[in-house]
């Protein structure tokens, strides 16, 4: 075994005095060997990005590495000068980031950005640099290399941009690659391609990879070894198979159990009455100019039909841009569908006038994705919860009493009603949003990616809460998600959407076990860690 | 909060002006013209008693005490600053909310605002003064008109981003009526940038008022304002610079203080900062 590319010994990073804890990272030690992928796993705020930035010498001024050393091929990065760090970056170590759109310069052609790295660190002639850029872009499997080199970042897809980032990171063949959540912003099918690309390049070049992720599916897909981080402490380090199958630490066990399984739960077929039926729903966005229609209409949803029964959860699954959120917003009548019917009870939601709609709005409620933006920062959560009922004439006292009950229902202390949203964590805010929706006693609850922004353990809690509420109130739920694992656990039936159409619709167990449509098949095949049975505790 | 402190001091100087000087800012004394700062003068009162007064900032070419004029002048300047800020924000907020939230009126309102924005305050003031008589109200109107579109643009841009926030959609989903959404959800979130903008408007207004008075199209010369004092002192600037120097210092200090207050408010009202408070 050769010497490790990266060795972190007793790394301790101190936080500013007003932070919630004293140390961002305390006494972390691990190593990355050549040609090995080490996954650093942890929830948000665990300090995994801090470690990555410490290795790159990119720690912000407020954070200081107070103890330990970071050895890159034997050289202590923490003691290196700024000039030395500049020389080491790209040549010895490189980093790729979560959001390739912001990591790339928007006003520079992709080829020039890669060329800049070469021009800074090598003395190659322009012609040789150009050849090298072309070769690298080809190595990351980009189609039409010349066009890609001449493109600006916004002209490429997310996956292509991430490939450019990888090409840029690897052009000087560094011995260490740090990947900070490189696939989190990507769709599953793209994610699968990027993961296999990283694997392939590492194997071929013997680069050591420090891969940061929160997703255990990705870990199962790519890691050789795993390091689990909790609130700055490294709780467990081991080979991937060992850590995932026999986790030694309680926290690791909890995290792995919180990952939803891809195998759908067995549910009884619901024969309850239909609460909502969408028939031939279409939403077309028309591009307008000063002189009328400019052409190029965008069909966000085409001919979407499904029904949701009382006490049943129907999932709308799809990648970004598939139109699932458009459908959700149509059903809640936040936007007006172009064609089609949305039958709620005996009313057609799609064609109601404003006044009629207002009277019926309470029957359909929605919980949004981003818990930080779905509550008005300047109003207390109590005010947010009572707003709806009071709109329909409930006296304040009665509405507050109901808010108390609802806070208990979503497992939050009722005393917290007069607090402001920023005093809550993301998971707690999402509970408040659920309480706000339930305050209207809706027939249908739409959850639009309601758990996507949450950490896996918090996500498990919120999912459990939603399930509990659905059973207790026998609520109909329309669950929008891009996450197949979540869909498998929550939904009775799923509708798979792509390009604005439903391509497959049926009982969850049926769709997951025997997908008929090609798109569904590719989606399931791309799910990270599908060979690994997660979430035994949850099942 | 140094800005707030300086501003408070200047405000109290303006309010307490009669207590700070026994002299009448309008009293002309042809015998005692163009004296340098610190000159003492013996004044005989009606009953024959003599008192000695010191002209701390000298006198102007009509023998009026510059110190008295400067501290009385604070009244006019601050009135203009506060009135212009309050009026333009009040009008601009209303128009901006409507233009930002109701997309169909947006284009019409904004083109009209662009037209207003093209009118320079100074030319408008000259036109208004020549149509009626010069005075405080005319000056305020002349400065308010071109400021309104700036407020409207700011409010509209903030509203445009807030109306897409999920919490506004959530309010729509729970059946909140549109006027209530505007008042409860949109308005409170536009206030922070608006207060900051208001302080900058106040600073600009004080400056423009001084310019208008200096040019002689603002407040009539018998009323002491910093601009008037400077206009009066302009002709003898080389010999007696104090006529321009002292009101100039006050003007610069006030504008600086208002701007500092604006910066301070911006930092305090920033949601990222308020988390710590």
C-alpha cells in the first residue's frame, strides 16, 4: 500500500464565540489513499464542508484551525503560505462544488476557464494548452467537444456544467480531488452518470477522492471507505460495507435507519370515496411580446389525470422540470390550468370564479418545499396558523385554541406560538407549515417536495408525522417528490411524470417492482444505493 | 449610531434656537456689517440698558448675526428633509405596492413614473416659483415630484420578489384577501429597505433645498435657511468666508449624519443581523 494522498490528524477548527457550539470540527483524523474514495457523511452543520475547506486552505477568516495537521502527500497544508497554497491548488488538490452554475464564471467560455487553470499553473504553449483542454473535455465524456468548449455555462445543462467542473479540477491531474456534494443539485439520472464518471476517472488516474455528501444512497454507490461526522466529531470511520451493514455507532445506525427504503410498503387498497380528481389537466405558458404571442409556447403539463381518495397518498414523482410542481399548483389553484378539470367534491376547481374559489379554498391546502421561505419572517407562527381560520370568520380566541391543539398534533410546544420563524429549525418550521395547512381542515393536503430540504433524520420525523396525520384525520394527500425512496415509503399510488406528462400511474408496489415505462425503468435504475437495503427500522 | 446622535443634536438646536441666541436672525444692522467671527457689539435696549453680544460667527453684508441665522436655518432644512422623505415615501409606497403586485397596471404606472423621473427638481422649482410665489411648500413639492419615481421603483422591485415567496402563496391558499395580503405580508417586508431609502431622500432633499435657496428660487431670502445664508455670503466670499463656511459645515454635517443613520438602519434592519438581536 502506498502512502496516503491526504492525511488529516487531529484537526480541530474553532468557531467564533457567538456560534452555537465551540468547535466546528474537533479532533478529526482520517486518511485518503491513492485511487480511493472516502465519503465524509453528515447532516447539515456537521462540519463536513469545514473539513473540505480546511484541506483546501480556504477556511474563512472567522474560523481558525486551532490544532492538528492536514498532510497532503506529507506536506502540512495548514502551515503553508498563501503562495504555496496557490501553487498546491489545482496541481496537487482540486475541488468541485455543489452548484456548478455559481462555481463557473458566467461570462467566460467553458474552454477558456479550463485553459485559465493551465495558463496559471503551467508553461505550456497556447496550442498545447488547447489540445490539453480538448483532451480533458473528451475524458469527461462530453458530446461535441468543440461546441462545449465554445459554450458559456448557462448554455449547458446542470450535468454538463458539473462535467466541465470535473474537467477543470482534473486537467492538471491532482493527487487529491475534493467533491463537496457534487451531485446534490442534479437529477437522479444525471447524478448516476456523474458518480460513475468520478469513479472511472479515479480508477484510471489513481486520484484520491474526498467525497462529501449527506446522502447514504450516494455513499453506497461510490464509497470505498466512510467517515461519519456528527456536530464536528468523527464518530465512525470504516469500509463502506462494514459501516453500512454493521454500524458501530448509535448515530450512524440512526442515520442509516432513517434512509427510506426503495421497497414500497404494503398498503391495503383504498376503497374510500374520491376526494380530488384531475381530468386532462393542461398548463401551457405562452411567451408574450409587445406584439402579441411570440411563439414557442411551453407545455408545463399535458393531459394529466389522476385521483386521490380519502386517507390515501398519491405521489407525483419526476425529475426537475417534469411539471410535477405545476400540477400541484394547478390543483391548489395558485395558478389557473389552461385546460382540464379538477373536481373537488362536486365543484370544478379549474373553472371557479375568484369569489367561488375563495369559499372553497380551504378544502385544498399546500405545504411548500423551502421551510425558510414559506413563513413570513415578520409574523409569529401563531399569527401564521390562525390567519386561515380567521379569514373564514373564526373568532381569534377560538382560532388560537385550535392552534394550540394543532401545535400538539405536530409535536411542537404550544407555548412556541408567539415565537418568530427564525427561532425554529428547518424541520420545526415545516411542522408549523403543516399545522397552518391543517388549521383549514382541508380535504386534500398537497406536499410539494415538503421534505426535500431537510436532513435525513429530520426528514424521517416529518414523514412519520405526515403519515400519522393522514391516518388520524384520514386525509387525502398529494405528495410531490423527486426522491424515489421517499415516494416508496409514503405513497399508496404513484404517478411518474416526465416532460409534463404522466408516463406511468399505478399502485406504488406495482410501479416499483414491475415498472412498465422505459423512463420509470431508467429512473429506478439510477436511484443511488439501490442494491442496498436501507431503512430496515422504518419498514 | 453616531449619525442619529448628530442628527438629534441638530434637531434640538433647530427647536431650541430662541434659547440659544438672544438675537433676531432677521434683524438688520447697517452699522455692523461684515464683521469677522467673535466680534463683540454693545447693544442698547429700549429701556436704555446696555448689553454686550458676541457675533460668534460674524455678521453678513446686512449686519445680521450669522450664528442666529444658522441655528434658525436648521428649522427650514430639517423641515424640508423630513417632509420630502415622508411625503415621497407615503405616495411612492402606495403606487409601488400596486404596480408591483398587480402586473396589469405595472407597465402603465412605470412608464408614467419614468416620465416624472425625467423632470429635474431644480427646473421644476424654477417653473413652480415663476407660476406662483416662492415658499416652503413650493420647494417641498418641487423636490417630492422627482423623488416619487425612485421610491416607486424600489418598492416595486421588492414587491416583485416578495409576491413570489411561498409565504405569500400560502396566504393565498388559506384564502386571505388581496388587500390583506398586501398589508400583512408584503408591506412589512418592504419597510426595511424603504426606511433606508427615506434617509437618503431626506439627505438629498436638504441638499437640493440649499441649492434652490442658493440659486434664489427656493425659500424667500428673509427666511434664514442654510442655502440662503450661503447665497447671501457668496459675493463677499473671498473677504468674509465665514458667511459660507458655517452654514456649509452644518449642511455637510447634517447630510453626513442622515446618511450614516441610513447605513446604520440598513445594517440593523437586515434580517441576517436581526437574528442576532
